[in-house]
C-alpha cells in the first residue's frame, strides 16, 4: 500500500484553519503536495493550549484531563498522572478492525486534522502538531484499520495516527510497513510529545470521515462530468432530440442542478440542432433516458453542492469536545463531534447516484433496442448469427443493482454505547464507505454506456457532430477495438472504465 504518489503539483497547500477545500485535500492526499501550517493557525492552537494550562492551574475541571471519558467520566485523574492518562486513552482506543485504511485516506485525515487544530478549538502541544505535519510531508502514513468509528469521533483511527506520531505502531513508507519510531527517525521527524489534554483533544474529531468525504466530493464531481460526456455521445448515437435540453425548459430558479446539467449537455452537443439521423419509430417524444436526463442528473449536481458545503464547513471547523475558547478562557462541553450533518449529506448523494445509475442503464437498454433506434438489434453486425453487445445490457444493469444495494440510508440508523452516555451515533463513516463503493461500481455502468454508444455510432457510420463530444470520441476510438464481430467485450469495458476514471474536459 504506497503511502505517497510522486508529486504532480509542486505548489504547497497552506493550512490556515479556515480555507481548506476538498481539492486541496486531494492534492495533499493523492499528489503529495507539501503541507504548511500558517502562522495564524499555529497561534490559535498556542492560545488554546495556554488556556488549557491556565484552566488546570486554576483547579478547573476539564473533561478527559481531570476526569475520565464517556461512561467513566466520574473517574478522577490524579494530578501527577494526567499526561500518562492522555497516552493511556490513545492506547485503549487504538482498536480498529477490518481492512487496512488506504494511505490516501489516512493522508486526507492527517491534513484535515491539522487544519482543524489550526482552527483553535483543541489546544494540543505544538510538538504534536509539528509531528503531524512533518510526518505528512515525509510521506509517512500511519497504519490503521477502517472499522471502529460510529460517527461521533473517529476514535480508533485517530488514536492509531497519534500513537504513530509518538513512535508507537507502524507506518507505511513507500510500499514498506515499518516501525513508526524508525520511520520517524529515518525521515528526521521528531517524535510528538503529549500535553495533559492531547489524547482526547486529538481524537475529538471526525477527521477520517471528513477527509474521505472530501475525496468523495472530488471523485463524484469528476465522475458526473464524465458520465455527462458519455450521455452526450449517447444522444447522438440514439439520434435523441436535443430539444429536451432547451434552456426555456430548465430555469435555474426552479432547479439549479437541472439547469446546470442541461447547459453542460448543450455545450457538449454544440452544433447538433436536431436529431442526427432518421430515428425510425422513436416518435415525436424521446423516452425518459434522454428526455428526463437533466432532471435526474441535476439532482446529483445539487446533492454534490450540499455535500461540498458540508465538507468545507467540517474541514475548517473547531469541533472538539470540550471546545477551548481562548478569548473567554473557557472549555465548553458540546456534541460537535457528532457527524449527523455529514452522514445526511452523504446519504442524499448516494440516493441521487442511484437515480442516475438507473437512467444510465436505461440508456444502454435503449441503444440496444432496434425498435427505438433503427439500428441493428443489440448492435450486432449480423443479428441472429451474432449477438453483438447483447450481454452488455446485463452488465450495466448488474452494476446498477450494486449501486442500488448501497443506498440504504445510514443516517436513519443509530446505536447507543457507553452505558447510554453516547446514546446516538451518526454512522457517517459507514455512509462515506458505501458512497465510495457506489462510485466504483457506477464507473462500470458509465464505461458500459460508453462502449455501447461508440459501437452504435460505428454501426451507424456516424461521427459525432457535437463540438464537445469530439475529445471523448477521439479518446474512446483509440482505446476501444473497432471490430464489430462477436468477441469478448470485457477488455473494452475495462479500457472504457480506465478512461472514465481519469476523464477531464473543459468547455468554453
């Protein structure tokens, strides 16, 4: 499991505790962009750390420092054992299970947590923050497992990350899993030091779920752009009527996402004013796979906007419990580590993705239906003796069934733990994992539609006329075998999936 790809963008990302974006998280996590802490972010954390020291010096009670946590909150921590208790908290909470968490997600979590600390609500030791940023820039990804968080703080993962910064546990260094202490030493990163509050303060966050959701925003936006490009090719392949995209139908005051998708489709199909050939029995009005495409895909656009807004807020939010407010010199108990808003926003996106996935599969079925397109049945060169792309319909609908199976709302579920002290959980980590899974399968459905659309255009002897369709047509034509005789089509689907995964197009 490689911990850091070669840097593709040398520009550093500055964490100021206020302006981190999903794109910047992706640059750090996936492209190895250097991470820097802004002076203002360090100063906020230092002021909060000083407030913690002042509160303890005055004899104030502070959750997780002078007391235990959760159901053990009545336990009194002896004054001389506070730093040891902080370490014990980390060790006792480092109990994740399941598959190893991919290093890109760990890096996203590290960047997220560093920025959140820079927002000023934690007040951790400067040495802990420095070790976090230093390990990130050295390409050291702490080893942790994905199962354990209930969405009220990613406790197990953040405990593993903090312990690794102290030299305990293991880290990925390239493809090699090494002792954390040796990894830090070899990279010249000083081990962290814990203050009396730092065990709880570092874990009091959903940084793993939030960082993963930031990557989800980037991936979902890229995939949406890709499948709109594929849908535009299908418009021409099926000789669908672009009247369904007329701006008079799609008011941004009614549905902003619908209007945005219709505008995008018009740009892709620029130069296509009407049906591109005689559609045969298609009739005066297209079926829903084309006529309702802006409405359905517009819902994904809108859900993505809501999720991105939620993620940006969480990336830059001082959400620790207790929240250190240095200006008033208080520590405020709160429920901010509860990730209900994130879980709900991710659930909404997954539901919208399932709607669009069904429409993608419906377009595949339509392109294979001679009664709707006037093309040979199943896009076979010689229907009957040959089956053409018949089974691609099965593959598309199987992929969509997988997407639908991942849509069960997570935010409608909850659990109670810690003797009822934590009697509600958001389960946001589960929601984000299921969304990642849905995107992976949805790429297959989009790839199948691309293979079918290209095959239909080839059988029709037609080159796309849409100005925005040219880049994808040219890229797909290079990668997809032009042979129309019966043959194994899985290499085409895989080539199309790889093309879709990295697709970017900019239209004027």
